[in-house]
C-alpha cells in the first residue's frame, strides 16, 4: 500500500477544512514541520488503536508521587559541606542518642568530610 506524506501546508489545509484529528500509522508519514504545525494548530495525532480507559485519578497517589519527586530534587541538588555536616550529626544523634560527645562527633565528621571529595 502506498504511503501518504503530509507537509506543513497539508496540515494547515486540514485545519482549514475542520479536521482536528489525524491517524498516523505505518502508511502515513509527517515531516518535522508537519508535526510542529499539527502541535501548534491543535491537531491531535492518533495511532488509530483503541486503548482501554485509563484508571481514575487518585489525588492522594499523585500527591505522594509529587512529594517523592520533590524529595529526589532536593537530594539531587549538591549539598554544601555544612549541610552534610548537620545531616550526619543529626543522623548519628538520632541513632546513638545523648551518649555521644558532640565535640568529638563534630571533629570526626569534619575530618571525614575534609578527606572526601564533594562534587
């Protein structure tokens, strides 16, 4: 079966004729400008395959995912040396409790961080 090629002008003509959806499959080829024009003019490009309905939106799950993404973004930002020192200090205190000598802990953390290359 022959292929149908669409250019930018073909997409503009489709819009003028009231077409809002274009089925794209193995027999339909769009140029790069045709894709951009379709997006700009609001033509929906479909593959013509029926898809099952989506699951309903569950806001509490979306909120959890947003919180996880926010945490990942915060963690991916390069922490400063003082940030790391405070995090490590808090983690050690949380784990060991009040039986740790804070001056000694600060000295150990400082030495370790001085010997570790931070990005």
